């Protein structure tokens, strides 16, 4: 009888631990989802504002915010919650909640900002912005890198043409 009581107590303890772990995980998940949603909506608004901006200062501000968000996201991806091996199999990883790639948003905003700088005669700023897209090259779609190279080439050809023209 005593052995039955011990085995039942152990089973109740294990079930309680699993429920506690699962309950904590689902509670964290809902709070994390709310935070991710508000962060995503803020980033999406920044991206949208940047893409429609006709003011270089506004586009540059959006580009800066998106660049910081990319760096923060990169730093956050490396964290792993340390758990005992026996509990690791009971806990699932939370999926990435962002529906878009923040790096791609940053690259697209940067290309727009570079074009605004170019149209306003800020050649050095345009060159720096287009070059910053190339620094993201391995982390984004090749489309953005090709666009940045195209703009940089046109920028350099324009300088060559201006130097040759009397």
C-alpha cells in the first residue's frame, strides 16, 4: 500500500510539473505574441512612412529605426533558455511571429532614402546609403543588392560624365 501511495504521488508530481511547465510556456506565448504584434506594427508603420516619404530627413529617420530593429533582432535570435535535459523535450520553441523580413524592409527603405538623397544632390549620403544595402547583401534577397549596385554604378558613371564634360 505504501509503495502504491509513493508511485501515485510521484505520478501526480510529474503531471503537476508538466502542467506547470506547459502553463508557464503558454502564458509566456500569449504575452510574447502581443509584444511581437505591437513591435511588428510599429516597424511596419516605420517602413510604410519611409517608403512614401518625400522628405529626406523623414526617410533617413525611418531607415535608422529599421536598421536598429535589424540589429536588435539579430542579437535576440541567439538566446536559448537553459533547461535541464529532462524538461527540454517537453518545451517547444516559439515560432518567429514576424510575417516579413526586417532586413528586407531595411534594404527597401534604404534604397528609397538613397534615391531621395540623390535627387536632392546629396551624392555622398546617397553613396553611403547604397553601400549600406550592400553590407546587408548576404542577409537579404539579391534584388536589393543588385539595385544598390545599379544605383552606385549610375552614380559613378554620372561623375565620370560630369568630369569629362567641359
